[in-house]
C-alpha cells in the first residue's frame, strides 16, 4: 500500500475513532504523525469534525492526546541537546556519536509518550473568577484562553478528571476567546445546556429565565441541550455572525438575531434596515431604559446606522432627528410622540 493510500485510509477510517477518543495508543501516534506532516491534513480533520457535528454523529467526547504539548516538550528537549552537543563537541569530538545517539534516543522516547503533558501543572490547574466590580473583568485561564466577565458573572475552570477536556462552569455573562486545541475540547456548562468549542471567540449569557444566549464572533461553536420530550440531546452548530438560544420554555435550540450581543464589551451597535420597534427594544436592553412608542407608523420605519461609545441620550436624539419625530424624557423613560409637521 502506498503512503498516499495509507494517508487516505487514515483520514477515512481512523479519524472518526480519533475524534471520539476510541483509538489505541499506537493509532494515536500514527494519526498525530500524519497531522504533523502537512497543514492540509489538520484542515481535513477539522472539516470531518464539522460534518460529523452537523449530522449529529459526533458527541462532545474526550480526545486523549495533546500533540501541541508533546511537540512543545520535544522541541525543548531537542534545543537542550543541540546546545549541549555544540559545547561539548568543540573539546571532545570523539563523543559525537554518543551525543547524537542520546538525542535520537530522547526523540524516540518522547514520540512514544505523547501523554507527557499530564505532568505540566498548568494543564491541571483549577481557576475561579468572580466579577464583583461595576466594570468588565478580564483574565487569562490556565490553558491560555482569554475571558471577559460582565458584572456579577462567575466562572470556574478545571480540566476533566482524565485531562482530555477543558471544563468551565458559568454563571451570568462572559465573552471567551478560546485558545485552539483540536485534541482538547473546551466545554462550557451553563445551567440547562452546554457549549463546545475548539478555538474561537463568542459570547455566552445565561438569562434570568435560565435560557442561554450564545453569539459567535469568530470560528464556530456547538450548542447542546438535553431535550426532555425527545429523551435525546439536541445540538446546533453556530458560525461567525450567528446567534442561538437554548430555550427552556421551548425545550429546544433555536436560531436568533442578536445585534447587541457584544455591546457590553465593545459599546458598539449596528442596525441594518431594522424596524424602529426592534431598534427601541435593543436600546432598552443595552442601556437599561424604557422606550414607550405606540405610534405604528414610527415603529415600522426602517433604520440603518452605527453607534460607538454613545450614551442613550445621544442615540435617541440622532434617531429622532433622522425621522423628525418628537419625544419626552422622564427619568429613564423615553416616550415617542409624533412626527413633526413640515413648516
């Protein structure tokens, strides 16, 4: 069998077992070697995973090898031997063969011990973060992922018992920028459902009614929800620019639009041909105000604009000027009145 045929056999037959964590140690080493040969092989693995996620054939199960950590350790060991060899050979050239043999032996040992990463304390470290401030709290998790916590949010992070998954428990709202690790999925448990990612940036919000609102900025994520009626776990894959809702009331996962998902972080609002009624609802949610508008004509006008770092008074004034309508303000309540008459 040619190497090309062997690689095709690996990609078609063994990669599914590899993603599900069902390969033997020997098979793992073969696949990892194949992945390191060519970036196209790693892309092939990602493509297959996406297809299986969408067809429901792949569950969020552990993958028992961290090739990134293994190669990191290997490279450090090789660098050490290269420096040592250079210093010694200048005086003791007769030991060249012995030193080269030592390097080769260490390489072989490391290639046979891809679970070496288990000794790295950073991979075992637990982490707890609570935001009791009135601003966004930002920190780095032990795996290198970035997390931004909204007010009153809390997360706890720890590797799974077998070390094959990164587990986060979330309360409140957080934005994650997950460090990619194909071999070690990042899973967020958020009350009634869960979110699985490999490496991406996205927002997760647990709402007061326990629903989970997820919006993806880059990459892709997968939502999981144990449906009671179907006695099965529902799943949905979201890509960049998409939002989904794990709904307790609907007992399902549904696609939604959420133009204000990242507002609490970047203070940016983008409206594209959106009815003013919907614009007012977004402004109420973002600025914690009340906007009363009982004028059907005004409510149905479509609006397009972008606001960055603007307070609610500025936004309302700009919208009112755009359509030439009047309004009043009392406390945090804005009341939309009527269109101004042309003079």
